[in-house]
C-alpha cells in the first residue's frame, strides 16, 4: 500500500483542487461577520509541529483544497469564513478551551489579516484508536442539561476508564440542542468534563430557526464550533463531517453542490481503497417508510440526493454514521455501511429509552488498522447490556411468545434461544414495536412532556414460543465479532 504522505505528493501534482485562480483581490463590501460576499482574500500560513514545518498537510476553506509544501507553507484565495486543516494522523487533536476540537481559524476580513498558522503536537502511533458517537443529546432546557451532565457525561468517563479506551475522541452527531442555541455554552462545559476532544455535526435542531436561507442558518453553530463540514485523520482512517441539513424555514436531508465539490477535492488526497468514515446527522437511508407501510419516503428522514455522495465513495470502504431518528438501525445501502445510532436523550429525555426501545446511550467504535468494531453503551447500564427480554403473558407482553429487543442487531448477528438449557434454534425476526416503548409512549396521558412522541416499529425484534412446561428461557446473542450476550427469565 502506498504510504499516505507519498500518495499526497502524487495527488498534489495531479489534482485540479490545487489550482489557485489568477484573479484580482477585491476590497470587502461589508463588515458583517456573517455575510459571504464576492470579495476574495489571498491568505497563507504555515503548519508546524513542535516548531518544525509539516509538509503534505491538507488545508481548505471549504472549497479549495491544497497541501502544504516542503516548508509547511500553504496559500489559497478565499471568500469564505474559515480556513481549516485536515488534522493528519499521528498528531493530537487541538482543543478550544471549551474542549471542542480546534482545527480551524476564522478569517478576519475587517482587519484583512492574511496569515493563519497552525501548530500541531505529535501524539505517536494512533493506528489503534477509539471514538464515541453522541447521537442527539438534544437538550431543550436546564432540566435536560442536568440529565446530560449527571447521567451521560459521568457514564462516558467511567466507560473510557473501564474499557481502557486509548487515543479516543468524541463526535456529537447533530441535534446537540433542541432549538435552544443559548445552551451551546452549557454543552461545551459538559464535553470539556469528558476529558476528550469533541467534534460537532450540525443537526436540524442546531440551526438558527430565524434564518431566511440555508447559508445563514449555520452562523450561530459556526460561532461556537467552526465550519459545518470538514475532515480529519486518525491512523489509517479518513474521517469526514458533513452538513446534510438543508434549511428553508423547514428542512430536508440534502447535500449542496459546494460541499460535494469540496468533498471530491478532499478525497483526491485519500488513496483509493482506504477507509472513509462519514458523520452526518440525517441518515442517507433507513427502512422506516417500509416498516410503517408508507408509500413515500419522508424527505426529512433521508438524504434526498444520497446518490451523489455514494458516487464519490465508490472507490473507498465507507461507513456513514448518523443519528436523527431516535432509534437504532445497522444496514447496508448500495454496499455502504449505514449506522443509525440510538439517541443520548432517548425519547427527548422523557424516559430512559428511545422510541424503538433502544436505551438512552451512545456508541463506542474501536479501530485497529482498517478494522472497525462497534457496540452500543446504554447509559447507567453495564457494557454487556445488549438486549432486553420480555416474559410471555406479562404486564408488558400479553402474548404467549418470548420477545427480545436486540438494538445493535444486523444481518451478521445470530439470535438463539434456550428452553431449560436446551437449544431450540434461532428466534424469528419480525418488524414490530418494543413492548416497553409502546407502554411508555402510546398513552399520551402518561407523557408529561412532549405529548407528540410515539413508539415506532423496528426491525430488531425477535420472537419464540416456549412450551407450556418451560421453566427458564435464555436468549443468546452472538454479534458479528463473536461476542456473546445472554439474558434469562424465569416463567
């Protein structure tokens, strides 16, 4: 395999992304920090580590993509708000004082500052690393933030210690807040307490709802977290964060052409065949419409132009890690692994489970070389809590079948059941409701907050019918890596 730095050198000679147009530099037309005008500014800088220049570091303004030369220098012409680097493997993730990742500089047009240096620090070999995905923390108010502070963050810190996670970073995968953008500072305080750097993804509840256009809807988010799309590297993996929220007073899942062009240029520096992990809030696809029997897919629950993204990813082993739906689903779409992660807030902090029965929690990904494994960590539950079993003819399950919810299930998992220690075979997979979620969210009188919440059918429910003489039932789950989880109930 070509080493990444050698590949970058080759790509630099051939990529059209490096061309800097020979144009006149216009004077800025406004002092507004938000309005993107047609005036261009020539900027340059140097990327160093421990005082030494770094070559072949990818630098971008969200359109043009360049790499640093032998002396660590870069130059580009921009009309955009930020310049940022794609943090190279083997270097620490810089952090703001708030704990969030600092990989960008805001371009000061008012003072017409043109020099933007970046200083990195070596971290050593990060071929093995881990990352945490917070899908939908979605805090609405101080009450929600207290739960995030006292439940999620302490659980994460304990998990990092107990699981001995190394070279770990976090990703808040959208809907960081629930329309209340004034809570961003509180969120920053919480992730700082985690002790790991966090990258942020824009969610539909993170945009400025007062904005009249998609372009201006991200301004407040960018005030706190920098650009809404960017890339970085850890070990052998290239990571990309995308903004798939198209805001027009409502929203839909959509990737604009400017960002797609940037992604094409960014991927020009990634060798074909390598692994690319993409974080976006809205999934490219789920089976929710199929599960609900809907004739048409909801454009708020999918990326309507996902094919354009898939075309750019054809030459790579790709994962798309998403949130948004407050349920769990792991599937393949057009040979791309799509992960829809359960929500930190569950069903908007009304209880302890999502609308499909997945517990409130977060996802843990472990990377060794190009091998990626994952598991779901239920908040305030043991790491091996990977299923919930319902007793037949009980308060929650009125049927004569044993029911199991295995929220991290995919087609490579095996779900078996035992009756009085005798293997009976694999359980039947059906699309159905989780009994606990149905009990909690079907009866609107039980909902003291957010009475619009409803349970949803999911595709990770399993069923088996025990004999009338059975005394103990055990459900055995074997995941795609051979890990085994069991839960038993007495009848």
